[in-house]
C-alpha cells in the first residue's frame, strides 16, 4: 500500500473511530480524577486527627503517604518540625469566574515540617488566609490548592523543585544564575523532580498542603543545609471536579523565606551491602544501599532478549512525517496505536513482553521480618532488558537503617520461579 492510500485509509477512519477513542479516554480520566479526589478527601479527615495530636507524642502513620520506610524513619525522629514564624505577604485575591477582586489582604505561609533524603523531599506548607479573603473563599470550601510557580533551591543555588523549564528560566534571570533550564539539568544544578500535591487540612483560616517531591531516573537530592522557598501565587478552587491548572481563584503576593535543614538530614549516611550467596548464578546483585527511609536494590537476571516490536505500515508512515506536518499529532498517533493493538501480532508481542517482565520481589532481615516495595508518589520497581538479554530489576523497599539489618535476603519471583540473594552489610574500611 503506498503512502497516498495509507493516508486515505487513515482519514476515512479517524473521524469516527478516533473520536470514540478520545471521548472514552476523556470520560475515563474524568472518572479517575473524581475517584482520586474522593479518596483524597477521605484522607483529609483521617490526617486531620494526626495534626491535632501534640507534636511530642505524634505517631506518624504514613503521614506524607510515602510508604512504611519513611513512616519508620519519622517515628525514629527523622523529621524536622520547624517551629518557624509565618512569612507574611500583602496579596490580592481574585475569582476569575465571578470577577470578584479583593486587594491589600494578608496571607501567611510557612513550612511546618519536612523530611529530606536522597530521593524524597516531603514538605507540609501551612497557609493562613485573612478574614477578608473569606469574602471569596473559606478554608472548608477548598478542594484544589497549590503553588503554581513554587521554586525550592538550596544554599548552592541547586534547584530541587521547579514546575517547568520556563519557570526555571525566570528564576535564573531573577537570581543571576547565568544559565537556562537545559544547561542547569546537564550540570546537575536543577534536579529533574516530580511532585504529588495533597491538601490535608482545611480548618478555620488555615489550609495545610503536602508537597511530596521526588527525584527521577538516577538523580538524587544533594545534602542541602538550607531550603529557599520562592513563590508568588496560590491557586485555589471551590469546585470538587477541578483539575490542577484550572483553578478559578488566585492569590498573588510574594513569599520568599528560608528553612534550615537539620544535621541529621544534610549529614545523612548510607550503608552498602554486598552479596554473599545466591540460589542461582543467573541472579546476581548489582547494588544494595540502605538509607534512613528505605533500601534500594538492583539485581541483574539472565533472561531472554526482548522480541522485536511488530512492524506496522501505518506507523512507519506516521514516523516518516516531518515534525511540522499537521498529520503528526497525538490524535492520529493514538488512532494508529489503537488499530495496532487489535492485531494478533501485537497481542502475541504483548503477551511475550508481559511474561519477560513478570517479576516481583521483597526483602527479609535476619529476624525474618518482611519488607515490601515502597508505596509512594513515585514509580517503583523498574525493569529493563539490555541487548544481551540481561534484565536489571531496581526497587526501593521499606527496610530502613532503623530496622538494624546485619544481613538481608532478596526474594524474587520470576514467572513462578523463586530465587534468593543473600546480602551482608559491608565493613567500613
């Protein structure tokens, strides 16, 4: 089939089939968001009870929703309660939906507590709204609450969190950093971090929101001694179906303040483990490192090479289009991909891939206590297979330095076959 016929075939089908696919996708996303929001609000009332406890006797039960490893560390004292004063800013609040605007109101922001390790920076922000702001929104009306231009940097101007490349470029100009976003990423002066934002308390004039910031790929947070908070906007919505970026209320001000990082966090130390035994020569440890809040392991497994992805004429045609071709868009790609997934060739390929990557793992210590993959805001349990057919399985588990593990066993289940790798704490030289 030549390119013209391929194009005609796509155009004949795209209008109906792609519309149905996209419509269904939008409806599914809408339902997921609504369900997620319901779960989040259920968490609200539970977490609010935790806040009400005295800080000296608080028991942290998945407080930041970052997993049992973080919970264990926090209950052992690995958390900083700042006791800092609020940063006050003269602000304007505007409801773009109703046109209401109130100027010259006070809005206070502070960090009440936080945890920082190599991979996580979890912060509770406490925002106090003024009495005048209640004319537009009260705390108990709020569903969506976030800081759209928040930048967090440390004393060395390493940016730990930034919502976008454009925002980094603005921040760089404001602080005379002399580089753009891409250069900062390349030099490790901007961490490619993600975020999970959860409003956890709405009471009186106060709103508390958790920012779970996490690293991606092989990047890690530096051992910062100070966190500098920089933001000018607070986005709010009273609509329970609002998604982030569509809030109708904006508070505009200027909040800039520093938070000191305690020594237990900036002087954090990790513990390395080495392999002492394995039940199969095809299963070998690549690395195992124990942190205050979890244990990261990487295992190499001899398996098979990945099968080649089936070739599809329409997909090849799509790939041959120039980037500025109007046909090269997400809708058409989605339609072509949908058609591919209906073929027997793709189904067979998908089945083989699922089998190749069907692996799970957990850890035990010398007391036979079990520690599973950490359940947090970032993806966990990655798997990749190289050109030689060697799989690398990497995961963060809930075992921490506070569990006192002299020896650790990695238990692996790969397509029903169970193997184990035994580890021992490496002696400090």
